[in-house]
């Protein structure tokens, strides 16, 4: 099985550069604007798009992404509408990989089998579910693999060499290395520590390793991307979106451009990086 | 639902932390290694007689156990049915059952050399117990408390601060217990290297529901021995209130395999089950939150709904996973009491027995008022008086004055 994720990382490897991975919340600040923003990401330089599935209780997220989820829920976003958003995006773009990221409960309530079938047909390529460690693989990871979706696992600074094989066992697409112990939007890790951690993970897997949490500027993006196969930026983009909203939290004429411009600047940072030695 | 009856109701969870389909370990990878370490440490501690001996010493001389099993003569006469006994957990040091569990967890934290303790709290009773034992053992203590609860439980906030704890008002979400738990989990994931998360109820990822239950089982074990001594037999029924369900589990667990003992858990029905409430079993369905699968209040999209209860300690949209299982297998009967019923029970117990209960166990008393009159005079009913009402005096005073105007 080759997914759009596998294809994209193979292309990038040929070009000798790292991936720029963006994260935004589905339906933030409203479903229509959210679709426009996501459509604008590939032309601004995003190589892989992560879309957050809003949840009332995002235990691993900092204040920015918590607020983004609540804006989306307030605007009427649901898991079904998140899948419609992906379907809308796929009308014009059949190459950029889409990864849904979030928490398990909305999927569990939607129904695992129905969700996997609907996600696949909408054009989703992979899933990152924060509260499903390998110990709970039976819930969604194994069914997702069967359904032809990548299940992308988070590895963290607390995932030691003894535990890494279990974390990597059913991972596909890429490995998401969380560069700090903490929540999204926290301080950045230093690139030396990240480079050592990525090297450690690569001793256990041939999969691409992307790094996220704490990357906010083109400079950090470049530094991180030079040690990894990809750099993930979420909170900084969510903040740019939020700063473009009016006092009531509604989209303005500036909203789509605000996200697109920061995406372009960050993409330049990533593209300036030398691909890490394989 | 047809679920096969197990040989024992006391053998769970399985090695992956499941009670039937409930429980589990639904946490971020960052926390997983720590949770596995905690499980190992707890297994070792359980098998270590020195750990148990040290704990028993503190339970006796610091907490003040055993707590009395008190025959509530005037309440019994008033209701005219079952003979009602109160398990006096409100007499424990810090004023509730919470200290039993906190003592156990703080001793575990010391075993694994964690010097910084975090906790979530609703009514503040778990926060106070945690702050107390951190003071006793010289540990740093940070307590997360919803901003709404900080307002309505001021006496406990002041107590925690006097004990040297830092109380962090949580402004996210609905600003109550569930958000305090989210924030505590965010702290834990950030400070995992030096921090022990002291969970206050029988919920969260495995092994928490089990270890909290085990530490609270002292309530039921004592009740068993005391009832044997007073009446020469087992009680006929047990009643306890349920938010997450730790005081209830502590009383119930030692009796689960005694088929003659009827068991009632009382959830908070708030304004009523068709309106805002906190009764996860009566009004919820199975979902995944805060590290475990259990009954939760949520909408059709799986978004967690706001709970409501007059009692901050019951104001939580979930329940411990073992309770969900005991409900599904039919061993425990889950009832609910509204805010108004709890207020009436609060006043009744104060006036009849000279005991001001916390609003949480006032929910249990409210159902005793329904259950006891329907039972014969030789029926022995034990209700867990899980906390004292000092913390609720300002709030209830305001409500009663407002009502009498």
C-alpha cells in the first residue's frame, strides 16, 4: 500500500529537502473560511497538511489550539463536517497528503469502522491520535492500517530505546517526534537535542521523521528541518489566524492571507535547510 | 444488555487495566512510560509489608482511623424503616475520605523519588488532603481548580494556601473539575521528569482507578469489621454518593462478592435529569476521556458536555470505569439525587444528628430518605458520610437565605 504520504516523502527525498508540515484546526474560525485557508496552503509551500479535529477537552494542547478548537465547535464544526472539509479540498488537490489529528472520543462515538471508511473516501491519508498509545492499538491503529490509512505515532523525549520498537511497530507514513515534554505552543527544544533524538529514532526505523511542538519562526523551522525529514508548525499558524479575526472572533478579509503569508515564510525556512544525512 | 456474570466482582482489572470494556490507558505517549513505571512501583509496594505497615501507622496516628461506624438513631426514627449507620469519613484529618488515597499516593511518589506533586480538585477536599500531606512530607504542591470552583469553595482555597500549596484557578473550558483535570494533565506532560500526578478519584489511566480503589478500600474493610462487632453480621445495604466515585468504591469493593448486600451509588442529578446534571450513568454513554473509557456526558459528536451539580465535588461529566462496569453487570444500582433533594438532606442531617454533611454525601442521604422507609426495621443500611460540610456553609447559607427571602 502506498499512500499520498509515502509518495510525497519519496519525492522530497529525491529533491533532497525536508517537508514543511502545517497544522490548522478544521472549521476555525468557520467551515467556509477554513476550507479556503486549507486550499491556500499547498501553493504557499505546505508539503503535508495536518488538520485538527476539534475536541472540547484537548489534553495535550496549549491555549492557542484549545481556543481554535472551541472557535470551530462554536461555529458548528463536527467530525462529519471535518471529513466534508477534506472532501472539498480534494476536489482541487489530489496530491497533497492530509493527516487528521486529534483525540479518540469523537471517532469512537462516530463509530470506528464507519469513520475509517468515510475518512478514506473523503481523501484522508493518515491519522494522529494523541490519546492512543501502542497499548491501545486494537482500538483504531490496527483497523486504520487495514483500511489503508497511515497511523502516525508520536514519539517523545520520554520514549526510550526500550520502548521505541513498540511505538514504531505499527507506525506508518512518518514518525512525529514531539521535540519537548509538554503541550503544543510551548518553548522550542534546542536543535542539538532534536538532532540526537532524530538520529536515535532513525536507528530503529526507515520511516521519515518529522519534528513538531515549539517551532514558530522560519529560523527555527530551518534549524529543525536540517536535522529531520520534516518540520511541523501549528500554534504559530493558529495564532496568525486568530490575530486576523475581528473582535467577535469572525473571519475578516485578511484571514486567509495572514495564514498563507506565514506559511510561505516558514516554507522558505524549511526549504533553506539541508536535508539531514540519511 | 446481556452480560455474563463474572465469578467474582473483585478480580478486575485485567493486566491492561480493563474492567469489561471500561478503563484502559488512553494517554499521550509522553506519559505512557511513567504510567508503566507507576504500575510497577505500585505492584512492588503492595507486596512490601513495610509499605503497608508505614501506611497503617499514618492512617492511625495522622488521619485518625478507624473512622467510627455510628448508629444514626434520630435519623432512623425519623425515617421509620432501616437501621441507618453512618460511616464517619468526615471525621478524618482534613475532613473527608480523600486523605486515605492521598496518603497512599504520596507514599508511592516518595518511593519513586518524585518531589513535585500536582492534583486536580473540585470541591477542594482532594486538594486540601494533597496540600496537607505535601506539607507533612516536605513536597512541592500545585493544585489545579476550576475558576468557578475557586469561587464557590473559598474556605478550601484558603486552607490549601495556608498549607503551602499553590492553587491555580483554571480558566479554560467550563472552569470546573474536568478542566482542572485537563490542566493537571497538561502540567504532568510538561513536567513529567520530576512530577507525580496525585489523582483524586477512581478514574484516569490504569493503574490509577485500581490504586485509588485499593487505598480507599480501608473504608469498606473497616465497615465490615465494625458491623460484625456491633451487629454480629454483614450490613444489608450500602449507599454512597458518586462524582468520580472514590468514596463509593472504597465502601463497596470489599462487599461486591457478598450477594446479600444491596449496593446503591448516588449520582448528582443537578437541576434534574432532563436538564443540566452530572449523572454520567443515568444520562451518559460510554466514551473516552482523561485516560479511560467510561460513561460520559456528551453530545452526538462526542464532545464532552457541561456537567452541573450544586456540589463542586460531583460536578464532573464522567465516572470511574469500574463503576461503569458494575453498572453494566448489574451488581450496583445507580440512582441520582437533585440539587434540591441534596439541600433538603443536608438540612435534615444537620438538625437531626448534629452532623453537617458536605453537599456530596448529602446526595447519598437524600436517597437514604427514600430507601430506608421502604425497608424493615432489622435492615442494616450503611451510608458513607464522605465529608464534612464546613466548606459548604457559606454557599448553603447564601442559597437558604436567598430562598427564604
